[in-house]
C-alpha cells in the first residue's frame, strides 16, 4: 500500500496571551500532518510563529507537491527528504513536520522505539524549565501557580519592566532562573544588569540576549559574567553551529528551526564535540511536537518543552511532568495520542 498523506490546519491558542520581546501573541498557526501506510499512521506538526516567514498556505502547498509525486513508501520518502526541491530554502518547519510523521509511523510499524531509531544514548535526566512570558506584575502570582513544578523557571526579558518582574519572581519562587532575551537587549550593560537582578547564584543561563548579528557581544557577556550564554536565533542549522559555536556556551535546538529529529540529533552530537551545552526547546508546539523532541532528552542538559502547559486547545497528549521531572512516553512511536476530532484532508482528495 502506498503512503497516504493528509493535513489539518489548526490554530493553537495560549491559555493567557504570551509576551516576548517580539510582542504579545494569543496563539500560533500550525499544520498537523498524518501519514498512513499498511495499517499504521504517524503524526507530525508544522508550527509557524509569526517571526518565521513561512505561512500555513505555503507549508500546505509544499507538502502537496511532495504528495503529488506519486507512490512511495515511508522509509523511501524519509531517506529522500534532503533531495526534494520542495523542502529547499525556507522549509525547515515543513521538513520537521513531515519527517516527524514518517518517524512516528516507521517506529510504530517496526516496533522500534524512536530513541533506538535515532541512536539516542541515555546520559542522565536533564534539568527541566517552564516559561513565564512577559507579564504584568499583578499577574505573576497566578501564572506561577498554574505552571508545573520544574527545576528552573525560564523568564522572558528584553522589556522595560524586566528587572521589576525578576524581583517579583525572586520573592515568590526559589527556583533557579534562566533568562530569555529573544534578541531584545541592546548592550552588555543591559544584559549584565538583568543577570545581576537574578543573582549569579540563581542564574542558570541566558538565551539569545542580542540579535543574531551580535555574536561577539554574546561571547563578551559570557566571559564577563561566567554565565552560560545559549544561542537560539543565531544557531538554527549545522552551518550556523560550525560558524558561530565559539561565541556561545550552549545552543537551544528547536525542531521547527533545524528541520527534524534527525537533524536535531546530528546537531546535538556536534555540539557535544564542540563543548557546548544542549537545550531542547520548542516554538509553541503542541504535545505532538514537544513529545517528539523529548525523545532526545536523554542526551540534553536542559529541556524547555513546556508548550503543553501554555496551550488551552492542545489536540494531542504526550509528555508529562511528575515532581519536576519530565516523563517521556515509552514504546514504539512518539508516544502521543490524538485526543481531539481533527478534520484531516488527504492530499489529492
């Protein structure tokens, strides 16, 4: 039986509007992908926050052209992804969604776990993060209560109220803090002031404080403070990693940016050789995308896969947190369950 590919556009909605240095958002557009073959099916997710330039319609059109190529089997398609012109250029989200669905299907059909397929070597449990977006000071207590227990809090900064928000959080919560600048800081002085507000003893790290051309500033900040500076927008693929690793102490890997679990695993392996810490992150994905990325957690230092706790209409179930620890589903497949009635449309229907 030939591979059948279907799609479902969907808008993921935040429980509360989510603030970053880029602005305030109420949700994220996405496309869910289903692949079926021989009685098995797999699911993938293309999530497209507004600061990525690809649109939902463009993603659907790319995958439609791949589906129109004719009969092919899941394993064949997975091995050919990097040769497909439809996935060239600005298509990392599409590649991530399609490759995730194919890996899910193949794992279920062969009864090999995803971790075995990707040759993930379990090291130790990574530190867990949950995110507090840019919020009004009076909202902080209730938002902290809603978040699950974790090893540390990730706090969005880069706005004028950041220092006051950090002080409020420190008074309410004793966890370590990890700052996320989202490219919103303009100087070494601003970044060091934020780290000072947290306190060196509670600073777990800082992510992408400066824009993606400010790598020299990131290197200087790390040297000046001794705090690990993680790259996000600056390092999105293997070429970026090779070119910019010396400016950072860590890298945040995201499926939608690197293009899939196979690429994320390759970048993780390379980052280790280069001496970088590795964080696994997300771009507001549902439980589907976050559970997929969690399959690599055994080799990570930090995991920031908190999308399921920020979304109010998550159509999948997967990872969970117990006493601050990430619980990754076992067995074949990604370990996700479709819990909503999504209307998938087959390509070519």
